[in-house]
């Protein structure tokens, strides 16, 4: 939850200017949950890639008794899933402790300040896949023909 340091700052931000914003507190459960998921996904990706590497090297290593290299790779893949879950759980616990400590400290010193800048929204980019878009249809010619006018004559209703 971020709150603006002053109502003048929020008004300047709404008009497209810069604004100082202060993070006064973090929601402990939500912040910890997001960080725990990120920690677990990072660990899972790392352990999966490393386990596959060990598995490939273990299969192609001659002279390993009993296929130890391959078993090590499979063990690393299975252990990686367990360690990723453990990493996520510990990530949640330590993130919650950090958020709690931040909330206490920010309550006494004011928190972290950020300067935000308002930017104009860009139009969405054209898709880069598929066939090119068809050009827009040409506008049909006018159904009525222009009325000839004589110099000095008042304009007619059809013209």
C-alpha cells in the first residue's frame, strides 16, 4: 500500500507532473505470498535446468558404475522440486519477518520515498504475427453531384 506524502503531490501527479510517494507499510500476508511464489519458481527453474544437465552428462559418462550419473540427475530433479517447495516456504517466512520489521521501522522514520512520474499511455503496438492487416476500405463516392453555382447567386440547399 503506497500513500502520497501530500495532497499537493497527488494533485500534481494527477495532472501529469512528478510526485513523491512514500511506502508506509507492506501488507504482510500478500507481500510474503507473492515473494514466496517468486522464490519457489526461481528455485524450480534453476534446479530443473541443473538437474537436466546432470542427467544428460550422467548418461553420456562412460565407466560410471551402475549408472550413478543418471541416478544423480534423477535424484537432483526430484530433490529440486522438494528444495523449491522448501525455498518457497522459507521465502514466505522470511518475507513476512522483513515486512513486519519494515512496518515497525517505517512507522518511526516515515518509510521509503519514491518519485513517480506520470507518462502518457502509448497506443498498443500492431501485432507482429499473422498475415498483414488489410487496408481500410475506400470511402464511397458521394451519391449527390455538386450543384453548379453562378457568381453572386445565393447557395442552394443541396450544395
